[in-house]
């Protein structure tokens, strides 16, 4: 359904990367071993392995009343959810990884790709023919000598809202913060498709 890649400077030239994605519990099962993110434009590192950390049912909760349907729940395994809105948060996290050097002007790019779109999606035509690519970019820091990391990525403190009332106003605030107190600029993300081969080119994976 979506997700994010974040990174944290842990000293020296070392970073810890975290991948979080959100799964429709009515869709395919996840890999509970590890996932890889690919690294683009770095001179030596091409892949970072992120072992599985946790999975959490974050389906909306409510107080049931007499005659109401059961609360949404993720269940177990592939297609284990009990209705639209059953959502799971999956977390993977790397060991400290050393990235030597300084990113180019267009940055080092980190991508995670997956082709397991749920066939129950209604906002995409033929959803099972599309995948998803999640992207993060690390840019050069002015004044950096390339010998030690100086910056971590922004993070989200608010859990996503996946269910809202039809025909009601919806205010979206993910409570994004930057641990280094850098300014944050928001844009709508580009929905990249899955690309199992070739190079990262935003113009060809839409």
C-alpha cells in the first residue's frame, strides 16, 4: 500500500536504514526473513540488507455495539484480513552500514521494490499488474568533508490513517520531524511502478 525508507547517522560514516511498509491484510504474505534496498549512484555500495524486525496490526479499532460487524483484524497469512481497512505495518532494519564519500548533486538514491499489489485495490485499474517502488534520497551536506556522516532523514511520528468517513473533511498530518532540526519541504510523491531490472530512472518507472 505504501511505506518509507529512513536512515539515521550513528557516527563515523555509518548509517542504520529502516524500511517500513504498510500491507493490505487481504493481500499477499510478507517475507519474515529480510528485504534488500538497492543503492544508486554510490561508487561501491549497491545493496543494503535489512533483517525483519516486526509486524503490527494497525487496523482501526472501535468499540463494538450490538449488531455491529466484527472489528477489523489482520488475521494470519496471505489474505488473512477480515475486511477492507485491515492493515499491517511491517518493519525491517539494517545493521550499521558504511557509506564513504559525498553524494553527487542529484544524491544517492535508495529504493525498495515489490510486485505484490493486492487485487482488492479499487483506486488502480488492474492492480495486480502493477508493483510499487519506495524511494529515499541522501544529498550532500554543505561543508561536509565526506569522512563522517552529519545528517539523518526526517521521520514520521504519527501513524497513518487508512480509513475515513465518506463525504467528510479529511485533514492529513503525519507529524514529520527532522532529528537534526533541518527545515522540511512537502510535495506529493510520485507513485513509482516496480522495476526488477535496469537502472533507476524516474521517467521510465511511473
